[in-house]
C-alpha cells in the first residue's frame, strides 16, 4: 500500500502574541490558512524509515526528523519519502506540516492519529487540520473560521533561516490584544480590511534579526500587494493580490530582481483528503 499526502505551507495571516506560560511557551491568537505550495510525502508499507529529496533536502537531518518522531508517537510503520519543496526554518510550518502529513497518511493506512500532537510542535494541530482556522493557546486550540475567499498569494523567502526561539526572545511585548472579532463572511475586501486591523507581532523582532524581511515586505507592497505580512517567525512573507495575473506578474518581477530569493505565486490549498 502506498499513500501520498501534501504538506501545504502554513500561513499566519495574523498572529498576535497574547501572553506567556510559566514554561516559556507563548500564548498566540492566529488566523491561519494553507497555501497550495507544499512538500510532498509518500508512505509505503514497510519498517519505519525516511528519505528526503527535492530542492530544500540538503541540511535536513534524516535520522532526527519530526516525520519520524510523529510516526513513532502514532506507533506507525512506513517507508516515508519526503520531497522538500518549501524552504526550512521559514515560518510556514515546515517540519510541523510534514509531520502532520505523515500522521494523516498513517491514518489512511489504519493507524489512529495520536492525542496531544502539540507535543511534536506548536503548529502540529493546525497543520493536521490543514484548513483555515483560528489557532489559540500555544497552538492546541483550533477553531473554525468563516469561509475564505479564493486568495491569490505570492510567497517570498529571502533565504535566511530564522531561529524561532530567538525571534520570540526579541519580542518586546507579550501581552498584546487578541484578534478582533471576525465578520460572518470574508470576501476579499472584508478579509483585507480585517487583516489591516491585525498584525504579526513577531514581524518587528524578526526584522531586528533579519533586516532583509523589511526589504521583502517593501518589494511585495511595491509590486501591488493589497496586504503584505510575515508568516510565523519568518522569514517568509506573503502578499495578497487582487487576481492570479497580478500575483504572477509580482512573483516574476520580485524573482527576477532577487535571483537568490525563493518566490512563488500560489493559491489556497484544497482541504486534505478525508482520513
Ligand atoms: O513548538 P515548536 O518546536 O515549533 O517551537 C519552537 C520554539 O518556538 C519553542 O522552543 C519556543 O521557544 C518557541 N515557541 C513559543 N511559543 C509558541 C510556539 C513556539 O515560545 N507558542
């Protein structure tokens, strides 16, 4: 038996840091969506193993990977092949999205999804759902959100890996307001207007560690983004564009001006296959 799962890029359209637990983990309130751009995982019956290929395979530790930890937590066996097309340490889920895809794949092979998946990573529960959601707590509270419009996005990463704990440490205020109440419906203008009342609280501290993020945001805005913001702890930023041709043109222009950056025009991911 062989199953294939996509691990879509997680995007924090808004991320407010609302507090900190005694163990140091931060309380978040985040509106999360998933982009069609993603890693690919194939699971074949057999003893547990992992091989990684794809443009961002180098540097990943195949022996100490979250995919293997996820399979062990589930008690599942499979030969896992991961095709890494998303940059790593990039604020778009990465290891959590891959590990969640392993758990979804194992579930389709008959291995139940384990409890307390947030122990594998704060983004694991939302990546398991892989559909638009509000994420609270340290990531363990996942709530439904109004249906999203068909977003046309450009994702840009300046090819700088961000150390998530250092970004949180550089945060000045940890007691920010939660997300404002959401409207009943999000068409594109309503979503953009809503997001303009929100922030990513990690953006400013990430820029102090990686000033190129400010350049990425400026390039997205100059290219016509209705809204440009960093995702997670960075350094990937997203721009929301009016339509696919505006997004495609912006991606082309930004990519041509910065050949070493990772730039992709994408939409929202379809919901995952039922398990
Ligand atoms: O859970 P994950 O491994 O993705 O988190 C990486 C690091 O990010 C944690 O060790 C912690 O320093 C920080 N973090 C946090 N609060 C969160 C999520 C992550 O402080 N809610």
